[in-house]
C-alpha cells in the first residue's frame, strides 16, 4: 500500500535507488510458462483482430484449459511514443489500444503478454525500451500486461555494448516497481550465458538463437543464424542444472504445427516436455489442424512438462540415430522419450535391467535393485507392460515415443 502511494506520487523514481527492492516477482512460474506467441508464424503481420481470434480459438480448442494461458504479442505492435514519452500501440493495427485488447484477453480467462527490447529499437525497428524502462513498465501495468519478452537487438557492439546484467536487471526492477506481476522472459539468445546469472532476474531465458521450422538445419541470415529443432535440442544438454521452479531454460517458442510432418511435430513437442521447456505455441492457432491441437493438448505430455519437481531431462542413451531422454518426475515416476533422429524407420529395445535408470544431478534412480515399474504410453495412455521385460519400440522417421514409468504397486 505504502509502495503504491509512493509510486503514485513519484512514478517509481523515488524508489529506484533502493536495492532492497531489487527482485523479480516471485511465484509466477513454479512450472514452465505456457501460452502462444505471434512471432514464429505471423512475424510482423499482426493486428488486434488476429489476437482476439487467437484468444477465442485457444478457449474453443481446449488450449486454455490444457494450461496455455499467455497470449503474447511479439515484435511490431508498437507505434510511436506520445509527447510525454509513453509508448503507444500502432494505431492502424491496434486501433482500440492495448488496454482494450488486454481486457478482451483477460475476459476469456487468459493472460496478456507483450514484447520489447533493451535497445533503442527492437529487432523489427520499432521503439525499444532503452532509457524508457520505468515509463514502459508503468504503461504495461496500466494496460494489464502479465508477461514481457525482452529482446537484445540494437544494444551496441564491442565496448559500446550494453551490459546485459545491468540492462535486464533495470527492466526487472522497473516491472517490480510498477507493481503488476509480470513474467519476465529474457531473450538475449544465450549470448551472455544467462543461465549463470539470471536466476533472480527473469523467469525464463532463451538459450539459443531463433528457432526455425525445420527438423535439422542452420540457416544463415548474415550476422546470425536460426536453428532447427535438433540443433536447439543438442544445445540444451549442458544447461540442465540451471533450470528449476521459477527459472527455466527457454529453447525458444515451439514450431509445433509449422513443421512439415506429423512425426516431426510430435517429436518437437515431446522433447520440449522432456526439457521442462516453456510451452509457447508458435503456430497459427485459428487455422490449426485438429491433429496439431491434439498434440499440443496431450494431457500426459503437458503434465510431464509441468511436473512439480522441475528437473530438466537428459540424454540417457545416445547413438547418431536414436536417443533416449530421461526425466525424473514427482511421485517417484520417470518420463522416458525415444527419439528417432533419422529419416528412416527404426526399431529400438530398452533392456531396463542392463543399465539402471539414474540421474546423478538429482540423485534419483528408477529401477535400481531390480524394482519393477509400470510403463504407460504418454501419447495414448495405454499401459505397455512393465520394466521386467524389454520395451521394444518401432519409430516412424523423425518420430518420438514417450512413456511414463510409475511404481507398479
Ligand atoms: C528476435 C527474437 C525473436 C523475435 C524477433 C522479433 O529475433 O529472438 O524471437 O522476437 O526478434 O523481431
């Protein structure tokens, strides 16, 4: 209350010097955030009609009830700053304004997210937040923003580069002082190893450059490259210890629905769940095919992603063709995913007795001492026997089988 009064009097400036208040909002991301973001499919081609239709579709197709609550507008929503320096929405694409749009989204039981950048301009050349952090945070709070993705374009180079820790901490503090709880998504592409310093700054941090809708590729755009699903997956392995409740590795917004084959879309989703990744859909929700909605809303795989322990999975077994990922879950359970990286069908058998399923990092083990676990197919919910026998799977090209192991008694 006192904080609010001071805020009203001094617009937050009086408090800016108090380090005791330097913190992110607690308890906003005990499990990885879930929602949708406009960028991967729509890029800058966005407007308020699209956002309203997307929110409606997320209610109608079951995504909201499956946990996808954030409706996040990425780059290119911005117009100019007004004469006092407050950012305004693009008046042509968002003529009703951001407050009205946030109200529309909130009325449907969803939350509302925006994008900005630590430079003077965003990656898309719109006004960034540099030098306007407190003013932007205040504006977002007035509009009812619940999530901010904060990008790193135009932050200078060499000795003139903005200090990332300072830049992200400044926006964190600005959001906190504006008083409205906001999930803070750090997007500096892993350039400055945020997993080493951002635990108390943001709720999630991008670990790589941008994802693109291919299975395995690296696409050069001159000074930067975008990456396929497998390239991003491989880069997560070394980072798993940094993830946990409230602070997640973000391997980027999903291309589920944007990849060419159903198997690729299934694999991408199953693997992001194994990674405890934020599940931010990046496809055209309004025109989405039912089989894609079915993947995104699979309750068992969403539950793997959202498991309360928040332990990121790891590759337990690896060949160039087939990989087995394992992830300890709450309730003494495990998730196990078998990925076919290749373009031909593969068979694989897991002999649970040959090698114990164990995780040094979390000090957990599954079938040590000959214990038998029941195996449930996470795609279908069907029981597939138990770990006393070998588990044999046949995998379509680029497909992933995913199972939950649970105590059998
Ligand atoms: C960067 C980010 C992307 C997207 C675009 C928008 O490339 O990494 O996720 O936000 O900017 O311009």
